[in-house]
């Protein structure tokens, strides 16, 4: 004769089994509070399921990932410091908890600017993308100019009396700006934040504009980064060392030999015959 299961006792057995065997229901980690120390380590916070086995990974290109540190979480959040960050111009991070990859990818990019002009871009979604937050402690006379496509002119934001004249102006991923370093020394910019993922859309108007990649990857503009180049378009890349523009009119044959390339944190001028959309479907596989 089969005996009827005693539901309360059976429930108690499950509870005791979970406690005894420390069964953990994992969720996707979240990375936050990133800090890039000047010429030094990179620190961020990992929010993870307590008791879950984790693996912190890095990538130099958002394609290939290697383990930095692994263990079992003893709390719901902890700080991690990459002491090797000073050896690289840019690096990206994610965390795994059980079968789940972190809900976001974070990273840093260090851009060194010579005296004079440079064309720059903000490659990350930062907690604040205002000019004041992105470029603190700049020298008197430093300027940052964006191009207003509706008024067809450059704006001017500069350091006067120790602060930016327009502290609320923003520089978001996909945009670009002309940065002027008035000193005789090289300056270092540290960009920190999240990597944009999903279906990314960067509208390119007809005529002149300044643009940058929405994904922090270096490479050839059309074949690597998917820029929608067309007949009649002209790309202007600024050589910050020579302090002059290198012009790349679109030609299939010429671009196959010597395509324009851009780095992480670099923007460029585009003279486009017809408007278009710079579209990338980008995600980091677990």
C-alpha cells in the first residue's frame, strides 16, 4: 500500500536540503562604480549573487576574453582592482556567475593628446557625459568645439577662470569634437563607462558633421566598423602628431589599398553626399 506523502514534512526536508547543501540560485552580475586612476589601476564594483562562483574576465577587443580572477562570492558586492591596467590604452571587463554573464560590459580608454589640436570622441556611456565630468582639471585656455549641423558652425566651450564656460554641454558616444591643448605638454584623457550593445544607430546627415564609432573598437572605417560610405563621400582624419588633416575621398580601389582608420576615442569629419545611418548590431557573446 502506498503511503500518502506528508506535505509539511516533505517541504521541511527540501528546506533543510537547500540549507545543508548551500544551493544558490544565480543571477546575472552587474558591474558599476568604475574608476580609472591616472596612469594606474582600474577599479570597479561587482554586484553578484552571494555564494555564487564567479569569474572576472577582460578583453582587449570585445571579442576574445580571458580570466582575471575567480572565486566564490562572500557578499552581494565587492570591489575589484586591475593593477595591470596601466599597461594598456584600453581594456574591457565582464563577470560570469554560474551560467550568467554580467548584464553590462565596462571599460576604460586612455587617450594621450599632444600640444595643439586633436579630434576626440567619448567611447562609453558614462554616469555623466557632461564636458565638466569628462574633462576635469584642464588647463586655462583649453577648448572643446563641436559642430552644429543645423547652424553649420563650430561651438566653443573653453576653460576660463578654472572651469568650463558651458558645464552642462555633453559629449556622448557617436559624436566627436575638436580638442585644443594650449600647453606645451602632452595631456591624458581617461574615458570610463559602459559599452553600448544591441542595435546601435548613428544618423549621418548630408553635408559636414563630426562622428565617431558607437563601439569602442579601433579599425578600418568601412570594413571593420561598418561605416556606410558611398560614392562622393569624403573622410577627414586629423593627424594629431603632424597637426594636419589627411583627406580620404571614397574610392573602392583606393580604400582597399589605404582605408581610413580610427582609434578608440578618436573622431573624424565626414562630408556625406546623401544622409545615411551608421548601424551596428553589436553584442558580446557569453
